[in-house]
C-alpha cells in the first residue's frame, strides 16, 4: 500500500478492515450463486481521480462493459462511491447459473442485483468495523456498447482531485466469470478515516 500519509499501524488496520469486509461480500455472493468465489489481494492506493478511467481501459479493452455506481454517506465525514464493473459477455453465464430462462430478467437488472449484494455487504461490513452508519444513493447504471470503458468511467462524476482507491476482483472459478469493485473515498474524507483508525487502534 502506498504511504497515503498513514502510519504503519493505520495502514495495517485499514488493510485488515478491508479484508474482513471483502470476505463478507465474497461469502454472500458465493451463497447467492451457490459457487466458489476466488479473491485476490485488494489493491489500495491514493490516486488522481482523472487517472482512474485509464487504469481500467486495458483490462476492459474492446469489451462491452456495464458499470453500476452507488454513492455512500456516513457520519464522521465518511463518504465515497462504490463502482462494480462487468464484461457483458459474462452476463449470460450468471443468468444460467441462477436458472433464468431467456427473457426472464434483463442482464442489467441481474447485474444490478449482484452489484447490490457486493457493495452493500462490503460497505455494511466496513461500517460495522468502524462503528459507523452508512446511507446509500440509488444505483446508477452505465454501459459501454462500443468497448470503451474509459468513457463510461469518465461519465461518473468524480467531484474530487484525489481519492483512496480500493480495487477488488471477484472471480467465479467454475464459471469463468469475474467482476471488479472499485471503492473510492475522496481525499478530504481520508483524513476522517485516519481519525477513525486511530480511535480503533486506541481501543486495543
């Protein structure tokens, strides 16, 4: 993890909190889909918001992509945005896994449901560990029909210059399906997160 102005103890505490929340989301997704979900070590870094689209352009190059974005707001100045990215070519695999017949439900509706499971479970797990209460905005759905996920991400309104970015990849091993969840916490809220981490550390 980059320094981010965190002490070593703060960085370790944040990593553990994220790992726990990520595990909760993975477990719930696995139960929902009745399959095994593989997790990679999350990438955590302080990034310039304007550079975020380019980071994912190569990963989703020439692919029709869907993006589900949801803002979250808590007390103590905690706020940010959770974004889930999919390759649409994988959507039918989840539809089959859930037992849907063609036309039963739209791919976007299905992916929105999965996004809700991932984001709310992760964020609720995060909130409980930092003794916070979060509210959520309605999900925003954007899609890239011409293989340019960078343009899709540019359409999300990043209202900050820098952000703490948590990049988590979920993969269903048996079904060749994967998606990315990006958690973005604006720079001004990072300072509030550091105060919360100090409070947690003082309790131990």
